[in-house]
C-alpha cells in the first residue's frame, strides 16, 4: 500500500516510523524539509510537495494546528484538486467545527475523511501504543484498521460523524490539563507546609491516581523538570482554546478551562511556552505569596 504522511514533528516522526516498519511504501512531507531526513534514512521517500504526498492510497496528516492544516490543504487549493479513491486520516487535534468543514469538503471530492486524533506522548507513539479515537465512514475505517493497528494499541470507534472524534479528544485533553493544574496547586500547597512535592506525587500516583497522567506529568512537577517538553505549554493553550470553542458551540460553561487558559497565558508571557505543560506548577509558585515567617 502507498501511504503519505504529512507533519513530521516529534509525534509525526514516531508514527511514520512505525508505518515504515510494516514494509509499506511511505512518502513523507513536512513544511520544514529537513524534518524528513531521519525517516528517509529509514527508507521513506521524501515528497517534494504536499500534493505528491497525497498521491497515494491512504494519507495521514499530523500538522500542528488548524491554521497549518488549513494552509496546506485548503488555502493552497490542494484538496480542491484531489479525487478519490483516497482515504485521508487526520491524526491531529483540531476544532470540532473545522472537522465538520473538512468532512463536508472531502465528501464533495469523493474522498473518505477519517478523524483519528491520538492519545499519548511521543514515547508512547514510538512504542506503537497510542489510543486512537476514530470517526468517519465505517468502511473506510475498516480499510485502514490494519494501519491503525501498527501505530496504536486500541482504536476507539466513535461513529460516522468525523467531528465526534475531535469532540471526544478535546474532552480527554480537558481532563488531562485539569489534572496537571490540580497537581500544580497541590504541589505548591505541600511545599508551603514544608513537605516535598515529589513525595506528594509518589503518594497519589501509586494509590488513588495511578496512571500515566499523574505518574508522567506528576514526576515532572515533583522534580520541577520541564524540558525537554513532550507536550509544550503553547500547544496546551491551543488545545484549551479549542476546548472552550467546542463548549461555546453547545452552551457549556467550563470555568476550569478559563482558569487554565489564564495560567498558560501567564507561562507564555514568562517565556515558558516551549516548556512542558507541567510548567503550570511554576505559574502557581508565582501566584502564591511568600509565606509569612515573622509570626
């Protein structure tokens, strides 16, 4: 099978590498061509243009955000010039309304569009253990399921409406950033009482909150180690903005999302946008007044 892959950030590179290992022909493209070098060394073919990467049987995209995907696919006129049969699997987290727009535009071109945002950090992607939230035409998902099995441990099918996968992914990301925010507040609380935040994280992540979020992000908070970033604070802000927009579409109030947005803006204003999302702990440190030691 001929596979195209566009978007070679840390997640995209890990996913594309797993597709390569299967023996399929993989064409890769990135807006910064040098990002394709490692995959070419592994056997991928570098596409000179995005259009060449779409001249395949199945194309995966993992572009950074809505703006990047719109520029590559729509503003360039690329999608308008494509014809089926072709399956486009979009692995990125994008806005719900943009997912609806893309599904309609692909259908008009006779192209199957599958929204398949993924859950997992780059190390999970490299291990082929992502959770994949997939929605779109059932027969198209059936055809690409063997490829999804190469990059993920489980595919969660969420129906025929592509945007359903994006709504679910935004809900899971809200829970994730909320957990990081809660850990950040709790870490500052215990340190102001003379305790070690690492001890708090070890306690809760091995008892009441086991799992990758509390163990992974919690360890970063406990050690105050925010680089290298697996999930940058700036990308966290992008997702929070998408969460708030999705909530607004259905008149849902999410005050916690508003709080986290303000804290991420604070992190970015202090030059911490490229640090890991766990840097929310530093925002809480700044906001907590120094303890009164004169009493």
